C-alpha cells in the first residue's frame, strides 16, 4: 500500500470504534464457569449468543466462552449493513450446485428476515431501518453484470430491484465516479454494537451463562463421552461444542483454521455532517457498496456521520495507515467532503473462505472427534451469523439437519502457512483486476 497524505483529524479524533460509544454491554456472568455443561459455545459474537439463546430456551445448560471483553469483536466493528447476499448470484450457484444453489440463496433471505423479525419482536433499539442497498459499477465492464443481476432479483427471486444508468445515478449518489447501479429494497442498516448488546441480553435472560476473557486453549474428547473444553485453568466437560469464532479459528481446530483466511477490513467515520452535505452524498440514505475486489462500502450513520470502509491491502496494515488511504478514497468518491475531518478509525478481521461462501457442519479436533462450527460470512455477517446461531441451536438439539451450507465442499486456503508472504502479491493482482474491471 502506497503512502497516502495524512487525513485531517478532528480535535476529538479517536482511533477506536464509533459504534462502541454510548453502548452498555450487559455484564458477563459472575464467578467461574461451571465444570459441566450440555453445550459450550466458543465465541460471543452474533452466532455464538444466538446459538446460546436458542439452546438455553430449549432447557440446555449453555456456557459461552469469549476470549476478549464482550462487545469488542467483529460483531460490533462492522459497517452495520444487513444484506441478503452471497458472492455469487442464484443462477451461478444453480449452475455450480444444482438445487442446493437455490437453498443457499433462500437461506440468506431467511437470515435477513430473521434479523428484521428479531428486532421487531423484541423491540430492539438499534437504529434499524430498511434503507435499501445500492451496488455501484466501478468500471464500464460491470454494467452488463448489474443488468443481469436485476433480472435475477426480479425474475428468480421476486424481489424489488432496479437498474440505474450512469445518468440516473444522481438521484441516489452524489458522485460521478460510477457507471451504473443496482438498487434493491431488501437491505437495511443498524447500529451493530446496540444490536449485539441486545442479543447478549436475550441470551442471558434465556438462561445462558456468558463468560468473557476466557480464551479456549484446547478441546479434546472426554473419556466419559463428550468433550473437555479448556480455558486457562478452567476445564468444562460438555456433551457438545459449537465453534462460533468466525475469522479467529486457531489451533483448537486446526483443520478449520486451514480453511478460513482472516482478512483485515478498516472503517473511518467523519465528524457529524451538516444534513445538506450528508444528503449531497447519499440523498436517500442507502447502504452503498461497489463491485471492486477491494470493495468500498459506505453509509450515513444514525448520528449523521459518513462511515466509509474497505480493504486497503492484503499486506499487514495498521489502522493509522488505513485511515489515510481510506480518507483519500472517500474524497475520490465524494470530493464535497474535502473539508471534513475524521473523528474515528478502526479495523478488524473478517473471515474469508477460498470459495467465498459460508460453511458450517463439523470439523475434526486434535486427538480425534469433531465439533460443530459455522464460519465464513465473507464480510456480510450481520444477518448470516445471526441466522447460523439460530440454526445451530435447532440442529444441535436434533430438530433439523445442519443448514444447506454444510453440504458444500470446504476447500483449504492454498499454502496457508505462507500467506504473509504471498498475500501482498495476490493483493496487487486484485488491484490490477479492479483497474481493468474484472
């Protein structure tokens, strides 16, 4: 990543997560974890706490172990976009997987509906609104693809969708950088830390026990049956284990770690904008993202800031480096923000899979046996991770088969141990593809 000019920082600039401010996460369970549980859930993000809620509601004794503080992982660091999306459309998935392809698509729409229903039924205050989504063609070559996607959304899925030509984009985006757009209605935005805090609260009220700062260091089969889950000096015997670590798969499940690539994604947030200036950028408040491999995504926050995110490089990157690059990219899209300061910048890992699809099922653990997992939302995990948690509760209770993503082959990331060496080279390749519109 090249050296970018320093971004202008506001007087109150903080290299921290905008969404964390003013949000009270429920206290983790007090004391030490019990020595026995029906299910241990590893990870207290959306998937983990939703699985815990469903299992506890079914009468299971559930213990959730979170490696860090509650509310500091990817579930509160994302852009807050609720999108029913896979990285391939329904026709491409049908060609590749037959009838299973449609099941995968139906699953992401079920995930979107689940989030809306959860928020409505539980009166969750997380600034949710169905704003609609705008996917922008960054190159002329992407226009035909978006026109095909409109047909798929309308004819195959029965969803509201509209193609906007370059001349029509001014009604939706205050930028002349793009060549066309796909406008869909079934996309929402929320404040992700508020949403996560509410899900934690629901899990605790259902009877789950959630412990933070309990990093799981090993999972092994128990001679009496079930598993031994070790976190520091604590050992819990459990009948079942659910891994909800997403981008943070590690040595406790090495076969899973070989299939998940942690990829840094960064976000900046400006000072609060004058309402007219905000409207000049995104007149109708859409959730906006583009077609690049190194995509950008942006929106107006509930308190009126421009929030702009993306992957700036596949090389190791600091927040300070990323904020300068992202600010320059923001100005290339919205030059009307040239006099606007940054007030927040942050980053974290998302879970990327080699086939760019989510996966779930069971994964081997050292010493024999296997445990349940769900992972690989590839940057669109607000809805999918929530849904995976609900599905895991049903499938681990024996009520349903594992979700259709369990039927997919789960390829390894090539030469994963050498990734720090080859990823910068791969990154340059994808930058080149973006430049030529591939």
